[in-house]
């Protein structure tokens, strides 16, 4: 498996003049074009500036439920949690309380937008066209040759004329970095709890939960926390062996543990002070699989 690094490659203007692809997303990465054809963008490639990082699969992370919500530690969690988010292909993996499940909805929406290399609310202006014309979204799909194809969703009729003319000004909003990174922290933490088969009562576990709960309370006004800032996050582009998995990658001749969140993301193991617990669990699982 390979991931692309650095992880936070923001949507950008590619070089060269290219015809925009205008269509509607009908399912996953499939886009319906005006002529009736369907474009499959699921096999897209990393942006040309990204360097490959080779990730080695170690073990599957299996679903399980806990007696407490892994995030807020309240008793009897009752809502089914997808890890990673269902919008990114995640499956029901554990139970959390309703507040912790629903409170991160806006964070996960930002994560989906960033994962799709999309920008929100593009507005276009051009000479000879009165006013600002809009589309709901522009997403970028990198092709095998490193070029980028734009998928412009629900554009104003005049937008196509502007794009084809090649002279226009565009404004847009990028996905909120603090929010999409926090969403990844949440899902990497849940995946780690699942693999350890317990909610770690450690210093890192405590402060990570505090950061997540503060983010849930603050919502869109949340600023980047320590874990969201420090954890290494890499984009995945290859098929993966399981919806959730444990992996390793070598950095400066030192192996590091990562959590694989479906096909799209690989995140560093979020609680370094559980390294001994992690090693014990890996050994136990290897012995179990060999018998």
C-alpha cells in the first residue's frame, strides 16, 4: 500500500488550460455528464507534488462495543458509530453516545470536502457578464498524467461560458483545516481503542479525549488542538486490505505505527503512551492467528 505525503495538499489551481468537466455526482466518485456518459473518478492519483510513503499492513481492526462511550466515558452508549465516517466508506464499528456521535457531524463534513479535494461555494465574475455567478462546489481529480480534471457541480448557466472563455475571477472557501484534522483524530482514536479492545486510561488518552470534547462543544469556532496539530496524517490512494487496519511505515529507519481509516487516510497511532499495550495486543493477535 502507498500513501501520499504531505497529507494536507490543499486544492490548488493546476497549470495549463484544461476543459472543465461539468456534471453531477450520482454515487461515490461517479459523475454523470450532460451527454449521458458516466465518469468514474474513483481511481484518481495523488497530486504531482506528493511523495509516496510505503505502508505495510500488520493487522485488521475489528468492530466491538464498549460499556462506556469511548470519547466522553458516559455509561451505556447507544448510537452506532461508523469508523471512518460512512461518507468515506466506513462501517459500523462501535457505539458512542448521541452527543459524541452527532456533535462531530460538521467536522466530518469538512473532512469529506477535503478528502474529495473540493472547495465550497465558488463564485465567478468575468468581463461582460453582470453580477457574480455561482456553483455549489468544485472538486479536483488528479489523473494518471498528473493533470487535474475539475468537476463543477450545479453551475449557473453563465459559468460554463466564463470557464470556456478562460478569463475570470473565482472566490471560494477551503475546507476548515482545524475541523477536518480533528475529525481524523477522532476516528484514529476510536480505531486505536478498537484494536486495544479497551478505552485507555492513560495520560495521552485523557488529554486526547479532552481535546475532542472541547471541539464538540465549540463546533465551527474550534481552533486546532495539540493532537490535531501534531499527528501525522497521510492520504491513501490504493486499495486496502480491510475497512480498518493497523499498519507500519518506516521513517528515518524507525518503524512507526499507523491506523488505516479505509482507503483514504492513514493516521499515526494517536497515543504514544500506549506503545506497550499496542505491542502486547499485536503479539496476542499474531499468536491467535497462527493457532
